[in-house]
C-alpha cells in the first residue's frame, strides 16, 4: 500500500526518564520494505526538555519544524529551529532538545537506515 490516510495513523509515545513524547507514524508500520525508511511527526509540549536524542536510529536523519520552535544542543552549541527550518543528522547526535515556546512544537522526522 502506498497511501496511509490521516485517520489510519495511531499515536504512540516515546518514554524517557523525564516524561514522554507523542509521535505519530507517517508510514504503515512506520517503515517501508525493506525497512530502510522511518517517518513520524513528533510533538513537543510547551517548555518540554529532553536530555537526549529521542531515538537511537543508526543512519541519516532529517527533521523539519512544522509548527513552533525548538532548541537543540549539538557539539556543545545551541541552535534554534523555527517553523520551516530543517536539521540533518548523520553521526553527531543532539544532547538536548527543548521547546522554548508557549505552544506545542511539531517536528516531522524522517530517518534512513544504512
């Protein structure tokens, strides 16, 4: 199947020591065969701080801020991403994510496994 309708998506939660993140898969079973692509929308509540990267995928990753604003710490430097901004990760993983705003931030996340 090539089409995955909005009403077919079931939210899931990624659990961490300091809480959880809501995520919604964008592909059926969140992968396509041969399971090399992973895509979801991740929701960061206002002022949410995550002290690590939100998953341990090994491969290339791309994030696009769909709504809101997020701060990310990479290599001891803070970067602020606003609506429409994107981030590419390969080997360097963020140490911290933080929603700096008063509203929910939504990030579309796509990862390709090598």
